């Protein structure tokens, strides 16, 4: 299993936990969106190889 696959599984598990803990759909969606935004920022901040 590649590192990316492990990371994807980890993110899926985190999202499942967020949904379990937050039965209120609006707050769950907000937390999921925040988590996705943080991941996108991490990816965008990595320096590009030239």
C-alpha cells in the first residue's frame, strides 16, 4: 500500500469519526469542509520540484 493510499484511508476514517460525533449535519459538513481546506493548503504549500 502506498503512502498516498494510507493517507486517503486515514482521511476517510477521520471523516467517518467527525460524522459519527456530529449528528447535526451542518456542523459535520463545516468540519469536513475545514478538514479538506487544511489538506489542500498543505498540498499547495509544498515547494514544487524544478
